[in-house]
C-alpha cells in the first residue's frame, strides 16, 4: 500500500477529485444536510470508488467506523449513470441504505433515480401457500388462527407482501414456512396466484431499476444456484458493491457446499401430504409415506443427543443407532420419491414434490458417503432439528470463477477487512490474488478522536483463558467498572458457556437489570437496553457485529477473550489440518487473521458517533503476554491504554461531563493507505 500523494511545493496540493468535492465543506451535503461534517476519509473513499467504477476494476476498502462509507459508495454509484447492485450482509443495513441513506442522497443531489430493494424469496408472502394454510386453519391454535386472519386481511388490503412490513409475525414463528415459498415448492408461472405474487412484483421492479439493493445470500443464490430469478439482473450490472464484505467468505462456504436439514425434509413431507389431498386424494399410501418421512426425520434427530451441537461428522461414525436411522431416513425418502413419480402427472404440486424428493435424496446420499478431500462434513443440531453440511475447505477458486463470469467492477468494503493494515487474508480467502491484476486496496482510518473518546483497560494479573476460574476472575474485575458506569454495558463472550456462567455470577453480585442472550429475542434485548439506560447486555457471537447504539446509552464494552475460533469447530479443525498437510502455517495464515477481524468487530460496538465516549475492557492476558498480541493491538483504534482499574473507573464516572464541542470537520487520525 502506498501513501497519499505528497504536496509539491511548486504546484501546491493535488486537485480534489470531482466526486470527493461534493462531500467537501463547500459541497451540497454540507449545505443541505443538518449535522453533516466533511471527512477526508469519506472523500478519499468516494474518489476511489468512482475511479474503480469508471475502470471496471476491483477494489478492497476498509473504512473505519464513522467514515460514512454508505455515502462514499452511493454517491459515485448514483452519479455514474450505470446499473449498480449493492449487496449487504444484514437486513438492517439493507433497510438503512434503501429507506434512509439513498433518499437523503438523492434529495441533496436533486436527482430522480429508479431503485429497488430485493430480498430473498423467504421474505415475501406467498398468497398461494397462505391460501392452502387457510384451508386447514381449524387445525391451528387460536392465536395462530387469528394471526393468519390478520395476515390475509393485510395482504388483501394492499399490504406490500414484504413480511418485514408485518411486524406481528417473527421469522422464527412456525407459521413462517407455511406462508412463504422456497425454490423447491414455488409453482412459478403455473401458480394460480402468479399475477399477484409479491416476490414476482419485487423482481420485476428490480429488473427495471438502475440501482438495486440486495443481500449476500441472494447474491450467492443467483451466482451459484441460479435459483432466485434475478439471472437477468447480475450480468447487466456495471458494478457490484459488496458492503459488510467481511461476512462474504463464510456465506460463500454455505453456497459452494451442500446442506440438508430436518426442516427441508419435514416441509417436503407436509407439502407432499397437502399435494396428495389436493391432486391425488385417493392415494392413501402416498400420504402414509409422507407422514413416515416426517417421523423418520424426528427419530434421527433423537439419536443426535439432546443438546445443541456443531460437531465433525466422525463423531457419528461409531454410533450404530445413527447409521441405522440415517439409512431408514434415506430409504423412506426414496420410497416417497418413487410413489410421487407414479402420480406426478396428476398435478403440478405433485410434480414439484417429486423433483424435491429426488434432489434431497441425492444430497443425503452424498452426505452419508465418504467426503472428498477438499471438503469437510459436519452436523449441527438445534432443540428440535438438525442439519448435515458439506463445506469446501476453500472458496477461493469457485468464487474467483464466479466473479470473473461478470464483466463488472467489484468493490468490497467493510469496517473490518485488514489485518495489520494489509488485506492479504481477505484477498486470499476469495481468490482475488489469482486474478490477472491485483485489486486496488485502501485502508481508511476512523475519523473519531479515540484519544479523547475512549480508553482501553487491560486488567493486570488475569489468569490464562483456559483456566477454570477465568470467568469468575473476569467478573470480579468488571464489577467496579459496571458499578461506575451504572449499567450501559455490553459484555461480549466467545462462548455461550462463559456467557451463562457470567450471568449466574452477576445475578448474585450486582443489582442491575441483565439482558441475557437466549432469554429474549435480539430485537427485544436491544430495545430494552436503550430504554433502560442502566442494563447489562450479555451476548455471544451475534452481538459482536451489526449492533449500532450511538450516544451514551452504551458506555462500556467488555470482551472476555480473544475470539479465536474453537479448536473443536469442525470447519476450523478441517481447514487447519489441510493447511498443515500442505506445509502451511494455519495459525498465522488463518486462525490469527480470523480472530483479529472478529475482535475489531466487537470493539467497533463502542464508539459509533463523534460525541460517544466509553471504556473498552479486554480480559485476555495474551494481548500482552504473547508475541501475536502486538498484531491485535496494532489493529485496534489508537486509544490510550491502562492497566489501572482506578483510571478506568474515573473515566466512566466522568462520562456525565459533556464532551467539548466537535470541530466543524471531524479530524482524521492515522494514515490513509491508498495506491
């Protein structure tokens, strides 16, 4: 990475890029948007995005928290006059982009641009499946019957069909799969409700739009599976902008591998039974086989044990009961497929169920057989379900091939992509190092003044993380800080076991409300945290990212350990073993970079705005005692560090004092590393 262009004494500073000028103090955003403050990092990113779009090149950009990266890529995308697709990792950012950031930007520019928000099919109401469910409404509990009635009334009254606009129904609700479609059960143009299908309407709008906002799952579903119906959209795009790009390698692994879940099997069984009643009512054996498949799936789940697990496949190989039940499940699936094959000519829904049964039977047979060297088999269980997975050890080559299939500019951005100011790990994960030309790279530091706004406290004399008393000591160290902050704290854990132990200890020792992951929904926890102002939120992996609480509601972030992936995780274990066989260094090349990126995500929860202040506490002594601790520390924002408890307590007690007024332009700290 080279440094920004130097100023020549004879010619003066280099001319500002015309796109960046729009974001400067004399530009329209400073004039028209209340509270807008020019940021050098934002202008540098906008210029790089504009140049990358123009050249149809590839760029990797880390933009620190507060850079304003959404405007930095939306602005050049909007004024380019080209069709651009923006993909996000989370629905929250997708909604923010489409409903807040894009309209604000267009108002300032005075532009009228056709745009569309497109989600995966599972987010839209399927009128046909809703109708089928209503036909058997008497089988449901009173609350579900009432909910189905409200849903039907909402849709017939002009509701959008996007279930995100119907808050009474949560995605985890058992009714959700009964009123949405999948690629497996969609009837397509033969559906009697095709003309009023919300999914089809959303796709038609996306095909006409100049700018489309999608998510990573939808992007890969089309790139890999070609099943989400936007095949005409991607090849026609001039550019793809991938925000929250740090999530991309993991999501790619899901789509370049194979997965079979008990939910898929049970939905097939129920859909087959429904299709039989509708199109082959006289075929009692078909209905019996469908019921038998559901029972076989539930029996197999019982052989996997009562607890939630994520484990390597070889743990199942010595279980005779599992092998017997897995063989019975496959046999039942095959019998159902054969019966459906006999009657599929009697109706479209029967034919679709037959296709699904054949596809799932093939996947199950593959998963039960010996795995290929370049992949890893593993399984996971929930309270009532299971999933069998085959994940590639590397997604680099399949992703590179998919990317080069589109003649478009690609821009990958996130607040956490670099390790030690370098993108080597991210680029290698996606095979971008195998392209004819290396991608452009740029590290843009956060414009926040961490020297004033934050303090990093590293408690002294903490035990090693593998010691049995670690969590107990960690909570003891935190208690004075939690009392000083009067709540307003995120306690982030690297394991659910430690989280539960900490919750038990805190309930015995502190009189503050606790919001514990697993006891409430994520949304409810965050809403109550903001409302209370004195709560402690205890969360594991899902709370390390995608949580944005600006202001003084959040004053303390405490991270127990460096977030190395568990050595028992089957995918991590297989990739480490493969790298060792190839003579590589799995710790330096894989485990350490992954942990650095994860830590940066957790740390990023603390300071979200120019007036935010808070203390970051990390309990892991390896930050100082191990040589690799330096890499972690270098990857964190430049904030003061202390190991004195009194200093951290004093900082928290002083948070009621107002921060001095911010300058009209947010200062940029650190060096911007751009070519």
